[in-house]
């Protein structure tokens, strides 16, 4: 009897689509509003953790964004638990917001460098999607994931910056060209650059105002290391 399974082409998986669905159904370990930590560190999770394999492409989160912050923090030490990160301003006409992505691969900075992106750079969508970051596990928890927080205001250098004011500056062509994250990286429970006004990233995704990918990822198993395969199996 012929084993027909050998002729079956494995279905391509969009890891972010699965991760978002898990977060939406509250199957993932950490989702927006979940209580985390103990004692003095106890608090509500101010974003979502999307569990995707290391090396997964992260595409531009909206049709147009402005990169306003980068932080390289792959090592240990105080304030380092959020790892490598990027912060974007999203000029959403309905409600502008800041987007923070953490635990990224160091390969992310190579992508930014090749495209000439730095603080203040406007990034627009290109045909086929624009990859702006790579998922990693820098200072992550028990499993590789991408932490995403959406905020209506940020706190930096002793000053509060509102997303609504950023939108006005963007319209007038006078965006600030400073690194809003590199001086002091965000810590796990006390994010020094976040003031409040958190938005649920899953709600933004459902409204079509936020995304991480818009095309199926390459077959995940092919070319993966044994460690990455174990992660993928754990996700399933």
C-alpha cells in the first residue's frame, strides 16, 4: 500500500497568525491584562506576548510608521529583561499610538542599518511587505516570544510625550529625531518609558490597525535547528 502522506505538501504556517489567535483565545501564557509577578512586582501585563519561533520575520506594523526608539540589550543586568527592542510611532488617524516590540533578535539592527533606518525615519509599506525586525529571545522568559505594547503616551527624559501631539508634528513635518529608548532600556515590571494609556494590541489587530505579518511564513521546520524545532513543537 502506498503511503500517500509522502506526497502531501506541509501547509505553510503564519506563526504570528497562530500566536495572535492564541492570545485572542487566551491560550497563550501572557495576554493583555493578565496578572503577572508576585509581591511588589505584581501587576497587570501591559501588552501581549506572541509566542513565535526565533527568526520569524516581523513586518511593518501599519502602512506607515516612524521609528522613534531602539535599544540593544541582549545581556543580563538591571533593566535588561525586555531585551532588544524597537519603538514606533503609528500615525493612526483614528487614534495615534506608540508601539513597543521587545525580545527581538540582534539581526533586527542589521535590517535597520541596511535600509538606513534610524530614529526619526519614516518607514512605508512596500509591495510584498516590509520586514523591519526579526523575532528572537533576547532576555526573554521560558520560551521565545515577541512582547508588544501599544501606548497613547510615553515618558522619556523626565517629560511626557502624547501620541496626539506626535500626530500634529507628523502632519507638520517636524518629527523629533531622538532615540526614545536607547538611553534607558525598559525593565520587566517597571517600564521607565511608559506612562500609561495602554491599548489592547489584539483589539488593534481585530480593527485592522495593527499587524505583524501579511503573508505566510516559509515552511518553519525546514532549516530549523533542533532547539528551534523543540520550540515549534511546544507552540503546537
